[in-house]
C-alpha cells in the first residue's frame, strides 16, 4: 500500500447538465479519495476552441493512496463513464474533464502524466477555485501559493461564481428542462 498523499484535481464540464456532472464527479471520486473538499463552482468562458458552450469549473482536494499513474487511470475512467469520448478536439466540448493539478509535492514529467499540471498557472478557471479552496497550497515548481497564482493570472473577469438560481430561471425562459433547485 502506498503512502497517503493530498491531491488537487480540476473539474470542468460544458455539455449536458454541467452542474450535475461536476457534483457527480465528486461522488465518483470518493471511491479512491477521502476527505474530499470541493471549491465553489464557477461559470467560465471556453479557452482555445471558443465556439462552444461555457464551462462550469471547480477544484477538489482529497487524500488517496493511489499512485499518480493509478490516479490518472482512475480519473480518466470517470471521464469515460460520464460520457467523454477520447480523441475529441483538444480543449473541445465535453461532459467532464478531470485534470490532476498536484499530487503532494511530486513533480512528474513522463507523458502522458505531467504533475503539476503544466498550464494550470496560466488558467484563471483553475487557479481562482484553487485559491478559494486552499489559498496557501504551494506550486512545487513555481514556489508560489494558489493565492499568488490567482492574483497574477489574467482572465479572471471570465471566471464568475455559478448562480444556480439564475441558471434555473434562464432555463425556464428558454423553455429548457429546468434543473432542480434542491437535490431530492
């Protein structure tokens, strides 16, 4: 059995019931992650391939005894279970995306596994929720806290707290199936 390590994961969704996809991912992650904590959910503009729906993003923290390689296999399995099809356009639409941000203070660069996530410091949709969840966690290479990364990143204007009630009423106005305001 491996030692217990604290991991941070970025969660994103822009297809289907985005909020439910994020919360369901949190439920599924608990199979191998203990003491799971989830940031607020943020509504964010897509990056790269911009002709697609907006994303909901969050960051979670938990502890695990999985090796980094087994953790990667586990989260990719959850993505497939939630309907993500491997081989889609890079940064394209997806029901669920899970990226490993940190795995303790490990630094790994053995593609396809690169930890810490190589582009996280430049992504407001990652560092803003990370700083909310744990402002003092330190990037093992940059030696900056999540709070410092969030203060320095550009694009924060496109990262806004998800307003569940506003989304509910907007869905009613468009004639869409409303999302429930409370889980049953």
